[in-house]
C-alpha cells in the first residue's frame, strides 16, 4: 500500500473509532494518583539544548501555530539532545507558555526512550485551559499541561498506537484483538478512557507504564485493578513484543526516530541573514527513520 493510501486509512480509522463512546464504568475518578510515582521513578535524562537557526521554524510547528491562531514568530525553537539518544528533538516553545521550557524538556525526557522516539516535535502554547493533543506524532501542550508527566505519557501513547509501534496489532485501538480483550473487562481506567477506544488505549498505556516502572505498580495501588486486567495485559504484551521490545520500560537508548519536519521561514516576508537550511538534518548512524502517518486527536484529546 502506498504511504498516501496508508495515511488515508489511518485517518479514516481514527475518525471512526473516535466517534464511539464507551459505556463501561470508570475504575477511578482520574489517574492523578499516578503522578507522584512517575515523578519519583521515571528519573529525568540529562540533556543539552541549542537554539534553532534564526528566522526558521519546523514545518509542523508553523502549521500547528497557524491552526491555533498563534503567530509563529512568538515560537522559540530549540534543538534538545538527551543523553540516551544521538538524534535531537526540536522543541517549539511559545514565549508566553504557562510554564518554563525546563519543565517541558524535563517531563518529556522522563518518558522511556523507546516511547519517546515515536514523537516528533514537542510544542507548548499558552492557554487559560489545560489540555493537549497529538497531531501526527507532534505533542502539543496548552496551559500547565506542559509540566504534567501523566499527560506527556498519554500523548506519547497516541504515537505508539496510531503510528503502529505496538505489535502485532497496528493500530492497537482499532484491532479485533483489542475489542475482544476490552469486552472481557468490566471497567476502563477513568472517565477520560470512556471517550473512545483511542483514548482508552492511551489511558491503559499510562496504567501499563506505571505498572512496569513504579514499585508496587498500578495493581498494588488499586485493589480493583483486575477489572481492567485484559486491557492492561494486552498493552503490556504488545509493548513487550514490539521492535524495540519493552517500549514502556525505562532504560536503553533510541533505535529510531520519527524524523523532524523540514525547516521553513517563520515569515515569508522576513529577511534572514543566515544561510537557509538545505533540508532536514539526517538522523545519526544507527538511528532508523520511523515512518510517519497523518492523524490528529485534537477533537477528543482534552485534559482540563
């Protein structure tokens, strides 16, 4: 199947799945009680940052900014390199964001590297409301969500699901296997997971990340966790069988990257003294290119 046809299939799938609200009751009021365990056990990875070339911005960041009625000139772009990956991530940080750039870099850097490598750009925009979404692998944070590790894991989980990182079901949220396992359970993790199966897989990925990285795990935290056992076990099995294996477990180094989007002028009318970047910087040797796909969770992925 051609890439364009595959992208169309993924977009259609996401539209269909996102329209189907789930009726199973929530296990918890929310997953806020996981935040402390994540912060204490997903330790930050050291990083360095350098400014992006003046007058330019990654294509995806400019597109998202314009779609949100934000002036791309107000976006500061940084190349961030973590010690567990030889490839850089480009962070697009609005100058009036509701939290420091250091928080954005810290929280994203706490994600297991094999989770992190399926995200492209990390973006922060100001808002009086806190919410976030994933657009084609770009994680977009509004308000104070840039500092919320649960939200980082949730948004990165959409990349794992919709870009086909889980194995063998690609995407997992639209597979027969997922539906069958969901039907064996009596609950979903929280009210947000009731939105649709895309959001349900993402919240179960948050649960599985907790179970795999925090002593005592989610099943030690909630005595009724067996009500979502089959959903959890499916995510866990697929993340263990993925390439690379153990997507949700901290440690190791990156094996691939969802490539950065091409640099474009912040403003077509601006004069730029520096030479224009020729193209997207090639990934370092040993870091494979992860194929991108078109999807957008903006319509349903809201954390308030």
